[in-house]
């Protein structure tokens, strides 16, 4: 569900709170029906849209599938690259997309759960992007 579903409300309004909370209060989403992980991913996707401004229109510009790449990088249990040899890890050059500012790379600053929540929200954004592209292609 997007903010558009709630009408013309401005997320900057003082009385605004997340659509997920409103959907729960309205009975559209029962948190008991979802695991804490799913709820956390829904809330992170909402945060990405409202706080970071990563709207569907913005996501649609990522036709290079970097949303999925960054999601995968956040989801890995360890960095896929290293400057040192390691018997425990296969070593690769870090594939962080060069067009994404380094300030968005918070993999070393977050705990494991938070990184997985971000990865889940980015995967959802990529799935939605693919669905919108498919719908546009089918109506052309």
C-alpha cells in the first residue's frame, strides 16, 4: 500500500504516522498474521519512501537492477571481499555500485538483523519495480 491510498495527506504533517500503523489500526493488517521480520521489512520500506524519498518513481530509474544487488550485499553474512587472505571466505572485489554514494553503504555500521531488514525492503522495492515495468510493457 502506498501513501496515495490514504488520499492527499502530506507525510510532513505533524499528525502523520506510518501507513502500516494506520493499516493495523484499521484492521487491514493484523500484526499477529505476520512475523516480526515481515512487519520490520514493511516498516523499513515505508521509512525508505517517506524519510529517504525513495519513491516508486525513483526506484523505476534503477533499471540496472542495483536495488537487488545492494539487497544481496546487505544480506550476506560477511563482506564478499577482503584485503587479506582468508580460509573461511571466498574473496572478491566489493561490488557496491559505483553510482551509489558511499554514504549509503552502512554495512559495517549495522547489526545483522538491521542489515537483513534493509535487504528485505530493497528486494520488495525491486520486485515492485519489475512489476510496474511489466505492467507498462503489457499496456504498450
